[in-house]
């Protein structure tokens, strides 16, 4: 059982939603907790949303809003886990991020 799950890389220079990733297996079961880790802080004035959905196509809700000021520790707890998760750039920044989910048991 892996405790890490890579999410698609995030190009902070373009407003866009990245591909959704299905969770649902241990340790990423719905209703549980995980930690989203970023490999570096968000650059510039960029804003990144972490969103969850029950079906992966509609009704996305914001789980966390991240920007340069909020990513100083480079991680945020996601609770409860959704069945589907994605990131979405809403304000352009700089750089490319590689987010990883870390399972909590």
C-alpha cells in the first residue's frame, strides 16, 4: 500500500484546472484525511485551489485556497478526503508545482 499519490503538475502561468484524480482506496478513503505537499512555494501572485467532488465531473467544492503567503510550510491538511480531487489555478503566478498527497492513517 502506497502512502503517496502524485497529482498532475501545475503550470502556475495559466488559469486552468488540472486533471482530476480518483481517491477512494486506503489510505485515501473518502472521509479520511490526507496532506497535500507542494515541492516549492507558489510564486508571484498565484492562487491555487484544491477542489473535491463526489463524481469527478460536477459539483466541485473548494477544500483549500493556497497562495504564496499560505504555502510557507508547503503543506496543507485535506479533511475530509473527497472521492475525486484536483487543483485549479485561479490567478496566474510563476513556476510549475508538483503536488503530492500523503495518506494519513
